[in-house]
């Protein structure tokens, strides 16, 4: 049955950085995961991007965050600029409009969440200014959730959840992002 619904697929897409001659290794790691997905988007209306951080790669393989870098509760480098790199890569690889289907950060300090999202959205605006069609942005996650093998520890949510009472508490980051959405402006 025919529909006017937009169709696309989404890819978890970090920013990639080759360090100290790691370009060949970077491609060896990136290509098998990303290239088949990008190729599968032929005929789609958009490509979705999920992005949280950066993968650094040296000649011998993956490297962790740089020494002294701030890390999140997931152990990821605090790197909001990764979203801009992911949007640019997805668009360059497919020529399609981009929909940010997931972006966020697990931190204990909600002020850091606001900083992360502000900087990530600034990158999205730079993409738009450069003519990349970005169709939308979805923050992950509305609620502090169960994070796969790490359980309830990493707090991504804009809304805190007390697991013993199920009480929800709206965080300042939710108020901030709501104001951004209402004003359609940073």
C-alpha cells in the first residue's frame, strides 16, 4: 500500500579521529559498520544519526579518550561536537537529509547536560548554515532509563526517576531544552 510517510534508517555514528597515523586503521574499523548502511539508504527519504561521542584510532587500533578529557557516566569522552561530525558524514555519504534520532549525555551534573546539548545544537546549526538539510533533533532520553548492561546508573534523562517510588522530577535541562524548542533558537 502506498503512503506519503518518510522512510529512512538510522545509524549509530560517532565522530572518528585518526591519531598519529591511524588513518588506515580508522577506515578498517569504520567501513564495515558504516558503508553497508550508507549504501542501503538508496531510495530513502532521510538518513538518521545517533551520536554521542568520538572514536579515536591509532595505527594499532582504538584509543580511549585523550588524557585529561572529561568523560561521561558511560565512560565516553564528553564530546558534543561529535554530532556535527556525524551529521556531516552521513549527509556526505548519502546526499540525504539528516534526522538526528538520538543525541544526549549521561552525566551526574545537569548543568553539564545543558552545556553538552547547547554545543551539539550549535554544531547542528553550523550544518544547516552550510546547506545540510537537517530535518530534526531528538534528545536521548526523556527519562533516566535502564541502560543495557549498565543498568540505571548512567542518567541520560531530562526527567529523573526515583526507582523506589517511580516519582518523576523534571530536570533544569528539560526546562532549558523546552525553552529552546519553544523559541526555535539557542
